[in-house]
């Protein structure tokens, strides 16, 4: 048996990404408190972005050729984990860049912001590498505790405080469900380790108790990824939280929750696909229908994007429900194609300000093409990608998950997904009609260079570059899934 000290020495190189993020958080708190957070906000934010990018690069560089179990089997370093960490790290770095620029311009320079983003990312890294129920819960809670504070970042703003309170109360219930479900699984299998649980389940052990525990855990993770009917927090929190925080919520945590769900389904509970497949299909169908119909009634841009995220999580869950190798592969590719467009849209929403106040309604963007043509063009490309209109990257993502569903003979779910995509296109086109054909509203302020660059980069990734690089992304996702599941 390997001693704890020997295991730690062996694990050390594979823990570099987590150590880098934790080290930055500790040093950031120390120097921020010592030197004055307001005056050092810019420096700490730059170092935070560097730490996030560095963690993503280190995760890729240290990807092993076979799964490596570390910390006495509590975590695993494998292909899916590395793929997810790369997406999470770069999504968090992009949203931190937007947030640092925004809060610097609004005078809300508090050094805790980059530290909380980095700590939340550390929690997500633990989530996607978890290989037992305790590590899983620790990662979820670390991410959630930081998210509560970020949602209520503007303490003097009633909407932000309300968003933070709603998120805290409802997320606490979801965390209780996760812990309750994990306790059922432990009680009926006798272990917290995924490999032991998988062995018990494959031999027919656990019975109804394990199924009940798994359903509770899936409901909790459905909350974390904004899947209906556990989406009730999403529109209010998206609207009330500061826009950079909303962009962060819409990107990185979604990846972590989806990968954690995939790890649960395809590792310890792989032999129970007949049971959990029905639950995941139901979550997928309800999310696509509810998200598409709910968005039709929205006039606030952030609430519209909240319902859009619910719909998109429905498509990701369709991939997971398909099973086999193609199911998780299509879900990972969908996430990789979804993230740039989402971050770019929020970057453009962040740039829409008039007389110091945010422009957040559909009417505020009326005639944007006549007053700021470049922003209208970028937003059009990004919305087309999220809507899944060819030849943009989002179309490839939807095509892959629909193909996975058809290959798994889930024809009714694939048809429902196609109908939901058509309905979703309606509210995107309504927004674009206002942008291109309505009479111009009052001119908007000129956006900062950081916001404009982020939006432009996201638009480029959503069209030519990412589509051309799809072969590489698909091969990476397939290799990751083969190594992990």
C-alpha cells in the first residue's frame, strides 16, 4: 500500500493547476489586505488572469497518457478532467478580464473579486477531478460559496442583494439534496469511492436505495447547471447580479456541473443507464421546452440569456442521455463551441451603456446597426452561433448532440430538440430585427478596449476559426472520453 507521503510526492506534478490557484488566492488576500485593495485591484486582477491561464496550460501540459489516481484515490487526472479544466480556466480568465475592466470603470475596485473568481475555479477543478463522494461535495461547496458572494457583489443594490439571497437559499437546498443523495449511495453500497460503488452496482447491489440517491444527486446537479425544472434561480440571479458575474455564471460553472454529472453517470453508475437515462432524458426535454418558451416572453437581455442557457443545457443533457461513447463526446464538444459565443454576448451587453447606466433591454439595442455597425455585426454572429444557425459553430454542436440522440434511438428527444431549436431561433431573430431594422435609440457610450477585444475574439471563434478547428476538438474530446470512461 502506498503511504500518504509517497502518494503526495507522486501526485505533486498533477496538482500544479490546483496549487497555482490556491497559492494565488492566499497571496492575493495577503497583499490585498496589506497594500489596500482599491489601489492594487488592477494588479491582482492581472495576476488572477495569469493564474487562471497558467492553470489551464499546466493542466494540458501535465495530461497523462492513462488515468492517474491521486490523493489516495480521492481525485483522478484523466482526459475528460483535463478537457474540462482547460475550458473552465479560459472561460474564467475571459470573464475575469471583463469584470476587472468593468469594475475599474465603475469605481468598484475591490480586490476580493479576482480572488473569489479564482477560488470558485479551484472548486470547479476539484469537481471535475473528483473520484469519491466527499471530494465531489467539497468541490461543489467551494464553488458555490464563492458564487453566493459574487451574486450579491453590489451590497447597496437591491437587485444584487436579492440575487445573492435567492441563489444562496435555493443553492443550499440543492446542496442538501446532493449530500442526502450521496448519503443514500454510501449507505447502500458501503463506500464513497467511485470504483467500489461501480463494482457494487454492476453486481446488482444497492437496489432502490442507490437509485433514489442517484436521482437526488442528479436533481442537485441539475440545479447547478440551470436545467429545468431546477432553473428557478437562473433568470432572477442573471438579472440581478453584475453583468461580469452573470457572464461567469453562464460559462465556467456550467462546464463543471456537466462534467461532474457525466463522471457520476459513466463511472460509478454506468451499469444503471436504464434507470438514470430516463431521468436525464426528462431533464433534457423539460429544459429545452421551458427554456425556449420562457425566452419568448423576455424583454431583458440578461433574462433572455438565462432562458437561453436553460435551453442549451437541455441540448447538453441530450448528449449525456444518449449513452455510449458518442454521447459524452458530443456534450463536451457542445460546451467547447457554446462558451465563446456566450462570453462574447455578455461582453457586448457589458459594453451597452448610456449615460453611465447599463442598457439591458431589447428596446435599448434598437437601431444598433445604424449607430454602431461593428457591434451589431459581432452580436449577430454570436447570436447566430448560440441559435445553432449554419455555418456558425453552434450549429455543429447541435448537430452532434442530435446525431448522438438519433444513433441511440432517442428519436422523440431528437425531434423535440429540433422543434426547440426552431422556437429558440424566433427570439434571437426578434432581437436581431430590433438591432437592424428599428429606429435608432439614443447613442451608446464607446466600449473599452478590453470589452471590444473579448467580443471580437469570441465572434471570430464562433465562426471561421472554431469551425475549421473542429477536427482537432473532436479528436481531443474522443480521446478524453476513451481514457476516462
